[in-house]
C-alpha cells in the first residue's frame, strides 16, 4: 500500500461512512458478550475498540491489518482496554492464530483490497470455531459507483495510464460472494446476504478525493507513487470530474453495500 501516517490519521477523522457500515454489520451479527472476535483490516482500530467494549471483559477483540501506520495508531488504544489487541498482517495469512480460535470474524470495508480473496476466505473459515460466524460488509460489485467511474476515467488518460495499479481493488458480486463462501466451507444454512443502502455525502470534489485517498491508503492514483508530482495533476483532473456532479448541496453518492453473515459448518 502507498499508506502514510497522514492518510492513516486522516482516516480516523473521515471514516464515519465506514464506521456506520460497520455498525450495521454489527447489528446483523448481534455478537453476545464473552465472544472472541477477529477484525480483519482493522485500520486505525476504532471499530475494534468498539467491539471490545461490546464483548466485555470475558470476550476479546483482535485487529489485524497490513498498514504499519494504521496498526501504530490502533495500538495506542490498547492500554485502556485489556481485551483489545492488534497485529500487523494480512487476511490471506492468519497463521499466527490457531484453528478454531474465534467466534466471529468481522470484515468491514476491506475485502475488496484483499489480493487473494479465496485464500482469505479459507483462512476465515480455519480460524473460526465450528458454528462461528463470518460477517462481511463491502462495496457493490454488481454495478460501478461514481467514484470508480471517475477514477477509472481519469487514470485511463495520458500520462497516468502508464502507471498501472499493482493490485487493483475488487468488489465482489453477490454470486461471487456465494461461490467463495461455498468453496471455503461455509454452510448455506443460516447464511444471510442483505443490501445496506448508504449515501456518501461530501462538501465538494476535494473532500471526496480526501476521503477516497484516506480510505484506500493512498491508492486513489493507481500506480503513481506517493510524492510524485503526477498525483497533484491527476487530483486536479479528478476534481474537475467531481465538479460536474456537484450541486449546491455538495456531492451525494448512493451506494449499495453487500452485507453477508455466514456460519462455519
Ligand atoms: C477502508 S479501510 C477499512 C478499515 C476498517 N475495517 C473500517 O471499517 O474502518 C480498508 C482497510 O483494509 C486494509 N487492508 C488492505 N489489504 C488488506 C489485506 N490483504 N488484508 C487485511 N487488510 C487489508 C487496509 O490496511 C485498510 O485499513
């Protein structure tokens, strides 16, 4: 990732959209006190800390994520909550956790960044206890959002098109999600997939891009590295595209998140 400590700090201030989506997923999971929960792609740890308070002192919340900048912020939260821990790592390799060690695996606004999604799903199944539950909330793979359209359109122009993103994000369509769950051994019984309709509101194009950049750990500009002057140029072009869809009230992007709860056999 092209993450920086500024983007990581910025995410904590700007992530109300993802935080609310996480609360919706938590309402679907209704996690009982005493549960042991693994939060995949925990970012700066605010949702993991909330989960730690939900499960109480007999439960635990563990966060894992690949960004040292975000894990460093998250680790600042642990002294106040003894049942809260964070680790640097990726969804595809949960080998630090023994099989059958969690009641719930929680994945909010993260799966689209995971390079090897089938492998990650197998890892989620492995670390869950029998009867344990996987909760995933993520962007819509069944249609293209305004932000995907604008990013793709600008990044297809010269000279940006030469900087191909190493690992592009990939939202799952509903049937792809079903296929991955089946393949990883999640039961069809008790599986629930619902749509969470949300609206992302931003003051203007600049605010929208700031949110996208903090949310993606700097991946708004394809393969253009952090510090390259091309980023500022691409950002100006993206802002002009957002201006076209900005009204007096600012920008409103309606999104349908796919929210999945599945049970390990
Ligand atoms: C939009 S943020 C969501 C953070 C948090 N889950 C939330 O809901 O606020 C996406 C997160 O995915 C993480 N991520 C990216 N690739 C990952 C991977 N392979 N495994 C686990 N997490 C990953 C990033 O570090 C980032 O924190």
